[in-house]
């Protein structure tokens, strides 16, 4: 009888977790957590490694920088 109780409890917990996961996935798809097609690309500064929007980048040849100072420091070294 105890074995049957524990088996039923395990099945119930697994079912509850599965149901909760499915609800979370459905909610995420309804609220628009998908990639935004209008999202701006993100780039990484060659000097400090910070990630920032591409529109704010200072680009010199193939290197990208977050500020004029980091561009200057990068080429000074």
C-alpha cells in the first residue's frame, strides 16, 4: 500500500511539473518573448569588451569601439 501511495505521488508531481512547464511556454509565446525583428544588432568593443548597440559604435577598419577614447587607447598600445 505504501508503494502504491509513493508511486501515485511521484506520478502526480511529474504531471504537475509538466503541466506548469507547458503553461510557461504558452505564456511566453503569447507575450512575445521571441526575437524582435526590429532589434538592433549588438557589437563588442575591441578595447573593453562591453556589448552595446551597433548604432553607437565607432568603427575603424574591422575594429569596433564604444568610445573615441577606447579607439585611441587601442591603437596607442
